[in-house]
C-alpha cells in the first residue's frame, strides 16, 4: 500500500525591482509608507496588525496584513507572523497596528506582544526595527523612538 501525503510548496513572488523599493530610514519613513498603504475607510473602525517586510538594506519587500479584528483589538498568531517572515526571506521587520480610538499610548497587551515577537525573532536572527501604533488622524507612536525595543 502506497502512503499519500500532501506536497508543500513555499513561494514568494516579487513584482518590482528591489532597486526601486522604498528604503526605511526612520520611524517617520515607516509610518508614512504604512499610512499610505492603510485602508482609510477602516483605520478608525477596526484594529489591524501588519508587518512591513524588509531586506538587509532596509528596502521594503512588502506589507503583510496578519490580522483584522474589532474596535478594541485583533488576534496576532506568531506562527503566521513568522511563517510570512521566513517564507519571504526577510531579515528585518517593522510591526504596525492601528488604534481606532486615536490613543497613542501602547496597551499592556501591545507591550507583551512586542516582547513576545522580539524574543522569537532573536532565535531566528531577525531584527525587529520598530513597532508603530497608527491613529486615524495620522499620528503614530514608535516603540523604538521611545526606547521600548
């Protein structure tokens, strides 16, 4: 009797030259890019968690939306976060989520999640450059700028 198993395929497909990709140089450049890409109709309604994927030169490979939740929170599965990071051969990331309430202060769960992701990233030699909290009015909070990374 022949055993059957599923074949697993891993694929990352870029559709532009990395030489043309934007480079992240600060929390300002990361926030500007994320605001530009964020759905303006939902930023004030639903919390969403995204990962900005970067190569070793801090050029943007892409943005991946990990989860979308409700008004006050969203679930972030670390296995999904790292599956995407590893699948795309990403070396550093900027984490981001929005606070529909407009509050810039990170919650205790925001702090715990950041620390959890940071700890896992260390094992995989992946740099967490920042975690940004975006608000509907265009402001942001940077964990890196505040010395919280």
